[in-house]
C-alpha cells in the first residue's frame, strides 16, 4: 500500500461510522479491520489488552488532507482489545469476518469498504494488501 500523509490521533480511541451506532450499542460488532499493520507501537496501532473508547464519527476527516475526524459527544463505549492479527486479505477465511459489520462479510467487500473509507485505489488495496484484524470485547 502506498504510504500517505498520517494524522496522529488519540491511540485510546477507535473510530466508527454513524451507521454502526446501533450495532455498537447492541454490542454486535466485535471485529474490525484496518488497512496495513496496526500492531502495538506502530502508527495508529493498538495493543492487546488495551482499553479503548469506541467513538462515533460525526464529521469525517482524512489523512491525505490532514483533517482529523470530529466525534459525536453523545456516544462512548469502552472496549478492550483482545487480539490483533496482521494478514494479507487473500489469507482471510469466512470465520475471520464473524462479529464484523454486516457490510463486510467476505474479502471483496472488505477491499471495497476499506477503499471507500480510506480513499484507496485498487492498486493500494487488493488481495495482496495487509490488513489488521482487531477483535475486542465490551466493558
């Protein structure tokens, strides 16, 4: 994946789109995917056992323009990172998508979703790309 500008965001927050608010309220999402490697100590990385606050994005930001997201002040959900895995998208199997959002249940939809959310071209996100699968539990 081509390296782009990088925002330094709060490492103790995890951003979610507004459409996922009810699913987070109901604790139905417990798996997320992020492009590239997001291991502990890396840029935008998380650590296993880390307490994080799930936040809802009110106004979308973007790395390439240096604009951070603005979060809703109405939603806070504490979670703990249980497991972090780095894989190529082509290595993911059906069970990897359990607990993810309903619009991401296979490799092609994951590629499409990450492309839309992170403004990535097919050259930047494809079956050969690394993704971080993050599993968490609610407090």
